[in-house]
């Protein structure tokens, strides 16, 4: 079983498309001539392991795995980059897409998160809370923070059940112009940040995650915490980070 271990606070680009639209991912690994390497495209849904989509080797025909239909996918091989295109997106296409090459001394990765806008769009409508999970973001109000100082956002997950596997935490940022999130911060698996109950058979009562950043004038916007667990993603209401004059105010998104 192949599982991707995320680097803490790594930056991953986000592509947002409407349901049914095509989307193209571009694999660019600086300093690497992709046409002379064996390259792999993977998909990773929330709470799932990596699944191989296609393997490419020099000028041979791409080899798609049975789970992914070649009729919906296209690969274009160039000397310095390789594109993977989904001809018509469906809701199940949402997730992380990775390209990778394996060399003798290292493995190089490049990833992009795909957000599909449709009836299940997480950023355009408010979803009812499930009875099992609640995600709370804080602070509600913070003292002014000057550019260059650190801001810490907190995301708490309250749960009355548990499941096998760890939580994966994602932080999205939407610009102050109300645009869709264009950067995602990944905190990987964080089960060790959950409170342990005295009864070994009881689920954790609360899991707390933090995101810290030295702020600048370009960091304004709304930050969303998303927790992937038990095969679903639960979003917080967002924390708004605004610039007022020469200082920055942090408050809960209304």
C-alpha cells in the first residue's frame, strides 16, 4: 500500500472547475527532463491512499490502470512538462493529483488539488452539520498584529465517534476579493493532537490543530480549516484576516 506523507505547511496549488468542465494538470519538475524519465500520475481522495492513474515511459503509449477510464483522460507529453487532462469532470474527481518520477537517489513529486463546483461544492453553500462532527475555528477576536508578527489560527474537531486511520488537516485561503481558495496548507496526519479519554474504547473527545504564519499585507482573506476523516471532509466556518491601516486584525468569518 502506498501512502503519501505530506510535508507540514507545504504549499499546494488549487484548481477549481464547474461540474462537467474539462481540467488540465501540468507536471513541471524544475531541473528534470521529463521526456527521458518514467513518470507516474496519482490521485488521492480525502482519507484515502494514493491510486495510480497512468504510467508514462519515454515515447511509449501511456498505460492507464483499470480503475481510470482512458475515455475520460488524456495525456500530452512534452519535453519539459507533461499534461493530464480530465475531459469531463464528475464530483468524484475532486482530490489531490500528483505526478512523480523515481530516480536512483530520490523521488520527485508535484501536486495539485482539484475542487469541483457543483451540488456538493464546499465553498458556495452551507452544509448541515452532521451529528458526529463539529469543526470550530478560532480566535473569534484577536488583538491587532503588526506585519511580520505571527498569527495562530486554531481548528477544533469535536466528535462522538472514531474510525480507523488519522485525521488529515487542510488550510485553505480565499482572497479578500471573495475568490475561491487558491492555496492549500497541508498538515498531514495529526492523530497525536487529539485528547485521550480514560476509557480506551471511547473515541477522542476533541482534536485541536493550529496554523501559524508570519503575516504580511498580502495575507488578507478568509482561512478555512478542513479535516478529512472517516471518508469525509468537514469544513469550519472560516477565519477572516483583514488589514486595517498598518496592522492586521483577525476575527471569525460571519
